[in-house]
């Protein structure tokens, strides 16, 4: 498979670009930020995502979705990144759906219609501390009657405040650090004993700290097999990490484009500042880094769609590389904008904030660099 | 089985059956590769391997059959490359004729030139060198002064080239000459001539690596015929249009050099963990070095994806024409970083310059060689200028 978008994927890119620009551009982002709404995104827009078919991108055609793959999810996410479109797409339609795809038919029939219609929002509850450490999950799920009782805390659950359903990773046996003994659950956020404290993050997205105080779930809330949740978790993380890497490329590319436009217009010393070699070389270096990041992300997504056993390695490479390239993009962006780069009026700072939050989602560059070393056996 | 998978199976079987065992050992350095030519020095297996591959046209798999190539499709050539890599078969022939002159002739040559020169290149009969840079014309190559004066049926060439790779070993040269002093870019002619001609001398330049892969090349009233008979012109394309050919070739050279960044195969970290030692968790026991190695492993895998994407988009005509400059910049800078880390990880041992244990300081010499990567074929700074101007379209670039 050649490492560029095919014709269908190109068409999807065009329609996603038009859609995000038309319905969810930076002005839209500012509107929802400034009205300080509790969810941080527009449910009307989420409905429109559904009308476009985007929410069903990873749901099979038999089940009413588009039946597409991670390359296509990434195509949509890159446009979300470029436009800073606020939406629960990554947690719902990518990570959430991929977890549910590992579940049984009854579970998929229960959740997919709401996702396809844009009525439902999903969030993934993995992290228990400030850093992403899925191998250290300690939240307990103990057997209780026909089901399980959940006790513990999940932190920084992005879109957790607006979600109706959480995908929760908890320990049914063993202890933190063990491979086996994890189980994944689909948990209704209106369950008794579940409380949420929503916090606004630096990028104006809303995350929730979630407390589980004896939350009772049925056995059919289990996704996959009890104690075998590591496989489902891995599948969800692969999708979420590849997806967030794609969104990161979009943020980096969007930031780079507006910076290049800015230096082409701004004059100092009677000269367009874009004529200065000091800026030209840094921008060309940035362009190179972004190109490499884009290729890496697409490669990882293709490998994931092909079911390659090296996909996980490439996803970590992609998350790390995209993270570094986009971080460079937003930092250079603010610096090259000069003073106005510090103002809320200009968009470049919004890209910097979005990049910071995305970098942390499902593991930062350091985390994935360490994983790459481990996967290489050192 | 699809056609391409049948081709893969047949290719693998043929390579297994025909590649000499010595040709399945890694190439140690440039002098260990097979370069062919009129005065060749073959190591065991090299000539057999070159000849049998040339017979199939597989020294230049994607060139047309009538010029000594294999006539393979893009997909087939890719499969051949993959299978050779998998079976660790060496490239049968290293050649500036294959990498540079051939592509230029395929693009700009006359039918007579193609029929004459290309099969010689494919069979490794003539070893070519490239006469581009001059002492006063480095990054500003188009300021070159080596003159070719029209004398009716021949030119007389005078001047000096520098950084001519293996000029002392080459049979023929493709050379940029000035045929019009009143023009800059439009006064350059791309000329082909025999290095055995009277008036050509070469002098190897000793580098910091101790090796001398480059020469100074002097032309003192060298007589170059306009025609080599049968309508075979010594000028490629047209007189005073040599810069078009040179630009095209620089693109090729840049993408070729850029490929070096991704070479070297497996994980650097895994290799050095075995050498340096591991902690009780199995991790490389120097955490800072481990982090640096993991960073480079990421960059290498990322660059490999970039190279694949570049190749795919290039062949499909979807790639920006200036993209080879970006590839050259990224690939050469990465290769330099890779060797810095190889030296760091190797510690004091790789400092041994002459001992047998280090194969005569091979790693250190290779490390020093990489410093030329971002200078030759256009410096990193020139590459960034081209990207600024042609891709980012920054003003005044």
C-alpha cells in the first residue's frame, strides 16, 4: 500500500476539511470557550458530526457505521487538529468505539445507535495520576452478586464530565504492575456512587476527576473477558494514541501555516520579516519535522489497519515524533509572532495550549520513547 | 497468488540460488563495494555477482531492457529491493553511472547516447566520476569557471574540479564546463569525456578520516571530441543548457544521499545494550544513554516512514519538486546524529585508530565521513534555502 492517501481517503479529507472549517473553526472554538459552557463543546456540532457519518467511522457497515479504518479516523482528526474543533470525537468515535468493538454483540447493539446518532458521548477512564501509567492501574473491581463493585478514582478523564458512558479499566485480580488481572467495563455515568468533578484544562477542554464509591455494574458491563482486559486496553490505547498523534499533526500543521502567513505579512526594519534567513531556516526545519511526523503517523495507522504485529511500536514512534514536531511548531509559532503571539486575540497561542493538552493524552513523548526502548528489548 | 507475489517467490528463489555467499555478507565500507570499471579490483564473488545480475538487467532493475536494464515495474523493483534486503544480498554494483549519469541520460540523452553509454554502465564496464564543484564554486555551483572552448570538431577544456569522488579510479567523467562567459546559468555545458585523455591529472585529497575518496582534478588543454562517432555526442542535452541537467541530477543526488539516514537496519539501542550491559530489569544500564538511543531509534523509524512516503509520492508524481532537498537535509543530519551516538556508545574502544580490533578505526573513520553528508551535494543551509523559497514560498529566499 503506498504511503499516501488514496482517492477515497482524499475525498474524505476534503469533506472533513470543509466541514471543520465551516462548522467548527477557531471562531466556533472561541465562542464555546467564552460562553464557559459546562461541556466545552457544542452538542449541536456533535450531532452534525453524526450526520456526516464521522461518529461511525470505526463502526462496521453491518452495524450502521462507515466501516472504515484508523487511516480514515486520522484524516478526520487531522482536520479537527488544524481547526481546533472542540468535540468528543477522539474519546467517543475512536478510543471508545474501538474498545466496544472488542465487546460482544449485545454491548455493541446497546451503545452504537447513540454514538451513530450523535446523542452519546464516551470517555476513557484509565489514568489515576497526573501522568499516563496504564500499567500501574490499581482501581479495584470486586465481584458482587451477578456483577462487580467498583471502588477508586480516575483522574483527568477527558470529556468525562459530558460523557454518558465511561470505558473504565480496573483491577479484578493481581496488583499494579501485573499484565493480567485487568478488566474493562462500560459504566453508565448516572450510576449510583459515581461522582464527577469537572475541571477546565489549559486548552478549554473539560476533563473530570471521577470517584467510584461502591458503583455496582452487571456482568454484561464487562468488555471482553474478566482478567483479560489488557488486550482490550491495548486495542483502545492503540486507537487512541494513533488518533491523538493524527490530531497532533493537525495542530502542528495548522500552527505552522498561520505562522508562515504571519511572517509573510509582518514588516520590521522596512522588510517583511519572512525575508530574514534566521526565520527561514527555522521554518524550513519545522516543515521538515512536520513532514516526517505526518509520514510516521500515516505509517502507524496503515500498520494498525493491516493488523501488523509491529503496529504498536510504530504507534509509539508516531506519538513521540508527532508530539515533538508539533511542540516545535507551536513554540516557534508564538516566538515568530512576537508580542502578538502572547495575546488572546491571535490564534497561535490557542494552538500552543491545545498541543500541550494533546501531548499528555495517552502518554507523552517521554513515555512513548521509553516504550520504544522496551519494545526493542533494552 | 497475485502476479506480484509470484514474482516475489521467483525472485527470492533465484537470489537464493545465484547470490554467492560472500555477497551476502554486509559491506564494510565504500572500498568493500564492487565498482566495476576498466581497471577493476574484484573481491571474491563480486564479479560473478555483478555479471549474473547484469545479465538479468538487475544492476539497474527499473531501466528499460533495451539499455541493459531489467524493465521492471515500480512494484517489481520494490519487491526485488525488499527481497535483496531480506536475504542480505549486496548491491551488485556501486556506480555513479547508475546513480547519476544514467538517470540524466534517460531524461536528457539522445537515443544514440542512451544506446551507447547506458549498457556499459549497467554491465559495470565503465566507471564514471562527476566533475561539479570547483575551488571557487561550492554552494554557488553555477559560478563554475572550467572552460570548454569550441574548436570546430572538438572542445578544449581547461580548469580545475575539486571533490571529484574517486576521480583517480574513474574511466570517464561527466563534467560541467563553461561555454559562455557572459552568462551564468545559461553558459554551462554538460560534457562527457575519457579520463585517460591527455591533459587530465588527478590528486587525491586526504580527509580527516584518513581516507581519500575525493580528488582534485586538473584539465590542461584537454581535447574533447564533439562526437564519438555514430551520432554519439559528447554534450548531454544542448550546449549552454547543462545547468538544466545539473539541477535534475542534484535532485537525484540529494535523494540518494538522504537515503543514508535510514540505513543501518535494526535498533541501535538493542545492539549497544548487548555490548554495554543491562540492569536487573534488562534495561541498558546507562539511563541517559538509553534515552538518547531510544530517541535515535525513533528518528530512524520515523525517517524510514518518510523515505517510503517520499518514494511513493515521488513515483506517483505527487511529490513537491523541491522535496528531495528536504529529504537530503533530514537524512544527512540524522546520519550525523546517528554516528555521534555510535561513537558515544562505543566509548574509548572506538577511538583506536589503527588497531586490528577496530578494523583500523573503521567506526571512527565512518563517523568522520558522515560530516561530509551535509556538505556534499548541497549543504544543509542551501537545502533549507531551497525549501524556504520553493516549498514555503517565503519572500526574498
